[in-house]
C-alpha cells in the first residue's frame, strides 16, 4: 500500500490537490463576505472539489476508462466523506481545540488549513479505486 503513495501519479495528485486546496482555502475568504463561516467552508470545499475533478481527470488519472458520469458520481461520494472530515476537523479546531490551547489569532484560518489537509490520503485511494478506475 505504501508503494501507491510513492508513485508519479500520487505526486501529480498532490500537486493538483494542492492547487485545488489553494482554491478551496482562498475562496473561503470570498464566500465569508456573504455567508457564515460554516457555510463558507462548505461552499469553498465545493469550489475546490470542482477544480480537483477537472484537473484530476486531465492530469492525474488520464488512463481512466470509466464513463464521466460514473466518475463524477464516485468523485462526489468520495468527497462527501472528505468534506465531513474537513468540516469536523475545522470546526473542532476552530471552536474547541485551538481556543482551549489559548490560540486566539487566525484560529479559523489555521483550523481550515488543517481541515483541508486531513482527507488527502483517503481521497487519493477513493479516487484511484472508484472515481477514476
């Protein structure tokens, strides 16, 4: 299993995921002007997820023979699990763990950054096995 995480494909997944994560993270600030923090986290995740799907299909899982509509369905299912990981991690850190540790500056930003990183490995395996097989 560790061999999968040492491949060129995983490296490309990390690069695409890193870019999509930056889109996710950055768009949260924009969404936060119009909606609550929780809603902004979810909306920014969807923006990042759309970016990740398009770039993954083009650059990471090029050999996939799965029909696009099946890929989209599985991509969404894998990302539902990931968004739950992201949201729970972000909210736990922002509203409980970091304040409990006395961290009061940039708690939402730090929490969201960690929340975006958490599902990287589970998402790669899910997309490799289901979304783009």
